[in-house]
């Protein structure tokens, strides 16, 4: 099973509208897991959390603990 992460909006009728079309096999059934954020808005991440994430990312970049962008897309591209 392959996983894709996409953003969507729930409309008045409770149906999902994806922000962008899926670029995968058409006319196939999928399993959907909906993650609804808590009442706290995602923008309310603390400054300390953001700084800690940045420091970790900077450390990984400076110590060459990175993954080439092309490798990130492997298996997600249309065949």
C-alpha cells in the first residue's frame, strides 16, 4: 500500500474537497484516514518548538545528514 499526504477541506455536506488533484492511478478505490486538528490552531506552535526544529534541521544540514530531493520523490512519480 502506498501513502499520500494531501490537504483537503470538509464542505457543508461533510464531503472532502482536495486542494490539488491526485496524480496516481485513476478509477481505483482508496482508504482514507482523516486527521482533524485539535481546537488549537496549527499556527500556535511555540517559538521554542520552532527554534528547536530549526536547530535540528540546521545541524543535519551542516553534518551532511540530508537526503537528495530526487530520492524523496522516488516511488511517488507517475510511471
